[in-house]
């Protein structure tokens, strides 16, 4: 199948999930994750109508960013990153999905020339292999981030285990949305917490049913 045909299949599945959840058709943004795609495949994805792109490595992001500057794109950095690399890319992106430490937040504050829309990475599943804060750390973490005016905490990001069954997926995504709602209700400055970045190729329909507003899809576009 072509990338355009894959896109149509994805959006039909997305439509069904939104309809089942009683949600508006425009309430979810699809991020095309291009970390395994070359420039030509990425251009084909853009031609299919995907204008939000996600990368997880600084070098590959910068290569695509410079090659595609003639396009109207929204860039998402979705991977964990070393603090020393923040200066290389932070002012070229629109969203950062992997804020997983206080030190990283301070580095973004130091290097950003504009407010950066950030997702606080939450490790709800408790997997040791995953980055992110545990839910019980948030009461301590949130006050430390409140005065960093170059960070706008727009929401939470989480990843579920790849082998999780549907019941586990529902539980993880539902809990993440509940935590987001709690944080949103606090009305802290620079912390709207209106968004949820969760769901990938294997689990985005369940993520959407549980409130995801951004889904990160790569494999399903390029298979």
C-alpha cells in the first residue's frame, strides 16, 4: 500500500474511535513519526496531508528540518534527549514531548528563545525501561517548574507497554487523563495541561477513546 492509502486507513480507524467516544472529529492531531523515513518518504507523507511531524533524534530532525523548510510544518520532538543537545534544536521545534527531568527543564529554560510547548512525560506503567516521572512524584515536581517561563506545560505524554492487552491500555490511558485533569484544575501559570500525547500505531484507537489529543503514528504510515 502507498503512504496515502495507509493514511486513509488510519484516518478511518481514527474516525471510528472518535465516534465511539462521542468526540469531535477535530479533537485529535495525528503526528507522523518519520524517524525511520527518508526525505522522499517524508515528502510523500506531507503530500498525503500530514503536516505535524515527529522526530526522536537531533541529527535526523535537523536534517529534515533544513530539507523541508519550504513546507508549512509543525515539528514535534518526541524522544529523550541529553541536556547538552538541547541548544542544537530547541528553537526549531514547536512541541517537546519528552520532558522527563528537572535538569532538562532548566536547560530548556536556559536555551529557549521563546516559550516551548512541552509535555511532561509520565511513566504510568512503571516500566523501568521507560523514562518519565511517576505519578507520585508530581506533587514535588510541579512547583519546581512553575517559574520556568520558557516552558509552557501543555499536557502529559505517556507510552504504554508494547505487549499490553486492551484492558491494561485502557487503564493506563484513563489514569493519565485523570492526572491531566487534576493538573489542569490547579490553574497554575504556564501550565494549561489541556493536551494528552499518547497512542502509537499499535494502540492509538484505545488512546483516543481515553482522551488523547495527539497520537504519534509512524509504522502504520510506512508499512
